[in-house]
C-alpha cells in the first residue's frame, strides 16, 4: 500500500518558508488588515505573499528569520495594495459623479431646462477628441466597462478612465458656464 503523504501536499511536504507562512496565516491576515483596512483585501495580500514565496527557491533561514521575512513580505504587499487603492480612488471616476441626475418633477419648465442642458452637454462633447468622446459615451450612456472600451481603443484602462474623467470635467464646466447661449 502506498503512503498517503506521497500523494497529497501536506504541510510537512512544503518547504519551510511556506510552512511558516501557512502556520502564521491568521496573524499575517491581521497585520495586512491593519494596513489595508479590509479583511478581504488582507486575505488577497496573504495569497499574493503565498504565491511569491511559492516561486522562491528554497533557502536555509533560521525560523525567526523566516517568520520576519514573511511578515516583511506581507507588510510590503499590504502597503503596495493600500497605495494602489488610494491612487485608484483619487483618479478613477466615481459612479455618483454623473451628469444625468433625474429631475424630481417633470413639468414643462424642467423638461425645457433638461433639454437645454443636454444640448450644452452635446456641444461640450463635440469639442472633445474623438476617442475621449467615444469613451465617455460608451461608459456613461451605454454602460460599457472601461476595460472593454480600453480593448476597443487599444489603450490602457487607466487612460480610458482619465479620458472619461476629463470629459466629465469638461462637460460640467461647459454646462456650468452657460457656454453656447
């Protein structure tokens, strides 16, 4: 009969660095959660650390050095994750920043104002470069994901986000300034 340990990946079969990571998983998640502010993100960070350690060549570090090394990896990945989230929140267009607020009452006067505003938005969009106008319309009007727009245009999703943000700012300024009247 074959030994069951030879067919499964038990903790004892893993290199010692991975053993250390797995053994201290909860503590690593706790540390990462303090940095990222979210347990779910912290679990992602620890998973990334696992993948990074898994690709590493086995080295002979004393246990304390292994533990410190793994905590340092998780800490650095958590900081990177936090910085990335902060950057995305700062630059990416928020869904609540829309130009298409629904009027409370549909009376002839509000309908006329809405039509005038749409006319201003249309004129503002006409002033934009073709790609920026396309990205804005596809995202705001048709609800197409930014990554799909980026693929169509052959640019990065970040650039698409900037185009949408800039188009939104341009439209707000144009509508607020009363341009065209």
